C-alpha cells in the first residue's frame, strides 16, 4: 500500500526495497543460482513493453507468473461493489507485481495498469517458485517484503479511519513524492486525475477538487493540469500531521 506514516517505517521500507532490488535482479541470479537454475530462468523470462493505459493483467485473470518492473509506474486497483475502482498501490521500477496471487495459488485479485511507458520482465510461475526454492536469500527477501506490506495495510486502515480528508490529501501528496520521485521541474512523477486522487484519499471527486484548489491558494502546491508540485513540504507535513 501507499501509506507509510513514520520516518522509521519509511526508512525500514527503503532498506527492504533496496535489499529486494539487490537480490531480485539478473546479475544476482547469475551470481548465486546454480548454472542449471539460471539457464532455466534465462530461457523462460520474457521482456515486455506496455504503453500508458495498457492492462498488464485483469482482476480475476489466472496468475501465470510475476512481472518485474524495469521501467515506469504501474497502478494496482480493484473494482468495488458499485464498479468504482479503488487504487491499492503504485508499483515503480525495481519492484514486482503479481507475486501474492501466485504464492496463494489463486487468480489475480486486482488489475494492473501501466500509468506510464512500462518495461517489465515476465517470469512464469514455475520458474519464479524454483528461484525461491533454489536460494534462501531470495525467499527471505520475498518474505520480508510481504511482511512489511502487511504492516502497511494496517497503517492504511488507521489512515482512512482517523484522519480528515484534508490531512489525508496532504499525506498522500508527500508519500507520492517520496515513492515516485519528481521530474526535473519538481513535479511528482505521475499524473493523476482528480477522480484518482479522490479515490486514494477516500472522498468524493468534488471534495478533492476543492481541497487541491485550497492547497494551491495557500501556496502548499503548484498545479499544472494533472501534475502537482509540492512547494512547501514543511507546511504540508504539518497539515497531514506527518512526522518529518
């Protein structure tokens, strides 16, 4: 999930992400795996490219493998009872998507959509499971990742239940900048519709539009179309009650 409300939590996540990326890459596989295991991986993997808006996999689709995101950003969402999509999280380069359903031996429980141009390495189910079985470093890194994301899910419940919509918007903007980074002009590296922002903070689109206008008027952010730049991170953290 996106939510991460303390400096310590954020630092731990950075460490886990770094460890995961150091271990789950081709150079590491080549170094630590037996030659036969690495050969199976090399023969089975597929390099895929997606344009913005392409669906990588659908909710309910049979999980045939995992996708390592080499470049770009992917949105993971799930349709609710009234057909409205709920954004679960964003997956950036260096991360992986699809592993939970695969490890649980179930169909995908969410939809993955390319938010930008995306390059991914697809690894079939049997090969991915063999990688985890072949080296304890890989299975431990995956276990750490799953455990931390479970904790983030608990934080999300607290975030939605206890913070006001204004506080939630402030925190989400800070977290998006931390997770996805900024472009050369300082804008967060993702363009979201007002509906998507409303979806993230659990409010109506009209409320999100009004709050964004207020933040802009107060000098907290700069807005160009769907792009947002944080102008005063300190004040935004105070609004969201985020520990710096």
